C-alpha cells in the first residue's frame, strides 16, 4: 500500500513538473520574437548586465535547453513509474521478478528527481535575463531550498521528548 501511494504522489509531482517545463518552454518561444526590442529598453542600465543579442540568445538557449532536459526526464519518469505500478499490481504468471520491479521503480524515481532539479535550476537561468543580481539572489535561495529538501534537520532532546 505504501509503495503504491509513494508511486502515485511521485507520479503526480512528475506530471506537474513536465507540464510546467513544457509551458515555460512555449512561453520562452513566444517571448523570443519580442525579446530583442525589449533589450533596447534595458541596455542603458548597468544593473541589467550585458544585453547584446549574442548574450541574450545564450540566456534564452540555456534556459530552453535545461527546460527541455527537465521535460524529457519527466516524461521518461512518468513512463517508468506507470510501468512500475503495473508490475507491482501484477499477480500470477504475469508478475516479474522483484529485482526487475525494483530497478524500474528506482529508475522512475531517479528520473523524477532529475526532472525536478532541472526545473529548479531553470529559475535562476530565467532571472539571468534580468541581470546578474537576480541570478545571484535566486541561486542563494535555490541552494538553501535544496539543502532543506535534501538533508534532515537535527533533533534536540526537547523534540524527541515531545513526540
């Protein structure tokens, strides 16, 4: 029961990640047409950094590449997770070995994690279009946020006694 619930939650999160990735890619593609005209307005201020056409193309291209990788990993993760769901629920002669099911399960979770991380990396790249200061601030926030997700906090004696 726990495996199916974890699988369902990860599947929903991965579907959201893939959907957001493809929507942001499409939004970037729509903005590319008007981006060069907007850079002329921003080029007079040193706060926004270099806004030449080559640098702006690198900024758009890097964000689109990372979003494409996020969408690809998310789509593959959805496929692996659905396959793992069928394999877990299969019984009798249709069931596979436990090692194979575990391998499919782990591949799905790993690809979902990569998709999520690539989507998180995209936000500083999108803010790079506004200049170096927003990138620096969002990178610091991203490092702090991912640290909070990846590492468990330390419990004190008071926390242990209250539980």
